[in-house]
């Protein structure tokens, strides 16, 4: 020992778990747990955890958490066992359950205009491989963020026939018109036109309408009258004609049944309502949601695992069953994820990546391109960024089978988890890939990953966002002897406050 020269460690760069123990560099540990990194070189024990809620009975048995930004604060949507979703406003205020679906074990979510859109799904074992898809006979739901129960998005149009009649002196282009009406909900959704009838107008008279049905749905707030232009040769069928909203012809409530003395010329009919006819009245539940060019995108419903749908611009509940379709080439595997980056919509399967580009036409005509036929991710395998709950606009962090990889239109290799490849490949991808979830605290340059054994892999990239410089350490949690806490999900609120959703064993 007298002649032994000590080895001085100038820095500590976290866990190295690749190859054998003898491959571990001197500035790494082959085993380390529950550490955090301080500055460039120092480290210490990770911070402790405490309850997020100051309630006698906090929300328990949590399966999934999403950060839900409302108009005035950061809140949480929380799924618990039994298929119950709660709105956790803060440590003292909890609404719900706002939605209960007994066989829902997970859900997709996206915020839009202060509302929450929710799609329920579950996991099934198919050929020794777990697959996620939207629940059978279930639908997309919308929650307004005010504690009232979530309801089905979209909705059916009216069925009661409208009754047009000549009104007081006024004006129309004389001739046969098709008239009908449209429901509008409290989220701005416009139903398909219904109650269609033919009526011959007079040039010097207005048109009055009776028989405007009151919707049985409390969330319908308005009714709008629609009309065709003059039909030169009417064949007796009210269907198939282009319909337009009559300017000003609106009943601004869900109680009145009469709208009198409406005058218009065909030249005034500019706002088309015909496209509403092909919209889903009930939008099938998918496995996930995202937004692209101010459209809501849903994908992988129970019967169509390679299909996605995009809504109309600015109308998240208006999804056309024909023109809104996005088809990723079928290969037996379901779509697992989707995200917008740099003006491109990317779709992912467990081992494949493709893209759609908005070319100004309807979504069904957007060109598809294959990006990578070997790498993809799971249903929660794209990291969300700080408390925005969305991906980074410049790059995506993708948890593929190979490892956590930077994606900027192509996958950047080697993967960020190169130093911990052995540990990463211990994940049970075939049966538990859904568990993997990541959040990226880009402000503090920290990455948190829920692994399939429900521990957390902590990454610090303050020294560089590359495979060599990032520092890793696994975290576990115990509240007493033989009483461990297992993490199912996580989220960031208030920029960088980390929330774990756990249960105890």
C-alpha cells in the first residue's frame, strides 16, 4: 500500500451499465441509486417526496396523470383504478370523478381552448405482445374544466322536420330551397344539418320558421337555420344539396321554437354547412390525441388500429368520416403515438415512424412518407416538456426499444441511454411498454423516465445533451421497511414541480 498511488476522481458522471463491470469508466459507478447531481461534478442524495394533496383522504391508486393547463392555473387529470378520472385543481380541491368507465385502464388527453379532450383505452395481450387501442363502443369525451361531468364530444343533428312558411314583406331569390337547422353546443361544435324540407320562396316575402326542435341535451346552446340556393330542377329528394348558414338566422338558446321573418339573397349564402353532414356524431375512442395545425388528431380506435383522424381547423369535435382520415400503412401493429414537430405530423408504431404534411387540402389527401422502419415508441414514449404537456418544437425525445433517442426528423444515434444500455434492455417491452413515460424539465436540464419495473431513471444533461455527457441514476422510493412506493406515471406542473402517481405494495 505504501507504493500505491491513489486514483483521484475529478468528476462523477453517474451510472454506467453497459457490458461487464470491468468496462465501467473510473468516473462512473457500476451501481448507484437515489442520487442527484450537483453542479458539474458533485452529487448527493436525491430529495425526498411528500403528498401533493393536503386532504384527509388523498387521491390513491393512481394509474395515469396528465398536466391540464386551464385558463388560470396548472392542474392535473388523474386516472385511478376502477376507471375513474378526477380533476385535481390543487392540493385542497378535487372535482369528480368527472368520468367513470369501468374497463378504462389508461387514457389519452390533449388540452384545447381550456377544455380537456379525453379518449379511454386499455391493453390486450395479442400473440404474446401487449397492444393498446381505443375501448370498444367508447368515444371521445370533452371536459370543460369546471367540475361538471365530462360528456361525449360532438353530437347528433336534429331529426324533427323544420316548418318554413311565408313571412312578412322582405326578399329572397324566388324558387325552391332546401331548409334545415343545426345544433350548436357550449364548446362550439356544430352538428350535421337535420330536419330538411323543401320550400318555395317568394321574391317579395321573408321566410319564417316553426318547429325548430329543442334539443334534449343541456349542452346545446343555439340553433342555426341553413338553406340551399335556388334549385332549378328539384327531384323531390332533400338530400345531396349544398347547404349554407343564413346570415343572422340563429335562435340563441335551446328553448325557442320559432324564428320569424328571415330575408336573404342567394349571394348572401357564403358559409358552407354541407361538410357537417359527414362528421362523426360520436367520435370513436382512440389510444391517443395530439394537435396539428390547430386541428385535433386522434388515432388507433378499436376497429381501425392503423387509422388516425384529423378534425376541421379550429373545430376539434368536427371530424369528417371521409375527408378526415389519415392512414398509416397497415402492418399488423397499431399506431401508438403522434406528435407535431417543425410543421410535420409524425405517427409512430412500436417499431415504425411515418409522417404526414398538410398540403392545404383535406387530411385524407395529405401525403404520407415513411421515416424509419425499425424505430418507434409506445403510447407514452414521447417526452413532454416542462409544464406545457407537449413535445419540444425543435426535437422529440423518443423511448424506442433501442433506447431514449433524440428525433429531429431522423433518429440521432447513438441513443442518449447508450451508457445504460444493459439496464434499458431489462425493460419488458413486449408486455409493459405502455408503462414507459418521460417528462423533460428543459429549464433545469433534467429528464425523468418511468421504467417498466416502475422505478424512475433520472437523467441530468446540464453537462451536455449527448450520450457521453448525460448523467444517469435510478431512483426507488420507500416510506418504511418493506413498504415500497411504485411509480405508475408522472407529470410536471408549475414549470418544474415533479408529481408522481403511485401505489404501494
